[in-house]
């Protein structure tokens, strides 16, 4: 199965409005072409703990080790959501998902 098929299959996975709002904010990043929500919170449906996202970009090749990982907090109504954000080029992500790179 190729990456596009996996993403297409899982695109309709149920998430909370708060998670969709965080993904929408992350999608506003310069050069962002896709935001993927993954990890245990996706499987459990919980917004507790740290949410995991990939922000995929069309930008220049990464310097050094990829991805660039950061942490942000988002206020969603009365809740504060915490997110770990891994940013990398879409092409790098596709290569890694296809086991074409380390």
C-alpha cells in the first residue's frame, strides 16, 4: 500500500472538534501542505496528554536530522490541549514511509 492510500483510508478517522481546530491552526504554518494527526490519542479518541501531529511542508530540504520537533499549547474553550509537532518535507516523509531512507 502506498502512502497516499494509507492517508486516504484513514482520512475519515473520527476526531474531536478540538483536535480538528488544532490541526487547522497548524495548517496555517508557512509552507504547510498537510497536517497528520497520529498516535495513541487518535486510537483512543482522548484529548488528554500530548497530541501528536506531523506538519508536512513543500519547503527546502531539512538541515541535519529530521524532523524538526516542537511543542505547543492551544486553548480550546475551557480546555488546554498540548501538542508535539514534527515538521518535515512531504517528500522526506514519503521516502521514510516507503522505507527509502533512514
